[in-house]
């Protein structure tokens, strides 16, 4: 028996990696949209019947797909970095957890991002 595991990601950029190779790319080639891009992929996959989802990637900063904690005040230097748009540092980790809750039937999938309670 074969099972399908779709891949979702929060956004994408080749900017820093390709720039080092002399190729200019847009900084936010596939924008994160505050998590709406990641959420919409998760919801679409679950609605299509997915029972598991692979999230890419935990730590790929150069590709702009990292979901680990990040800052709204990135370090200065030659490489350009996007901020978290004022979102909490763990926003994408939290959102990935919410997608897991939808997979487990503990949260209803909607077109809107789930509300995050402040503690």
C-alpha cells in the first residue's frame, strides 16, 4: 500500500543563495502572507484527504522556508532578511501545530487563520 504525503511550506526565496551565485532573485519570491500561505496549503491538503503532511523545512533560512523561531529584528550584514511582520517569534511553529490539530480532528479547517490566544 502506498500513501501520499503532501509537502507544505511557509514561503520561499532563492534570494540569498542565488545572489552568492551571481543570480538576482526576488527576496520573497513566494510570500508568507503572515502564515496564510502555509495555512491554505494545509487546509487544501486535508480537504483533499491527506492524513499526514510534511512541513518543509524547519531550518532552511537561505530558501526562506524555515519555520523555527525567528526575529522581527534580523542581524545586519550583506544578506537581506525578511522579518516576521511583527508576528510572534514562534508563529510558524504554532501554525504548524494548528495544522496538526486539524489533521487530528481537534480543530476545524477554515479559510481563515485560527485565532491565537495571548497568554
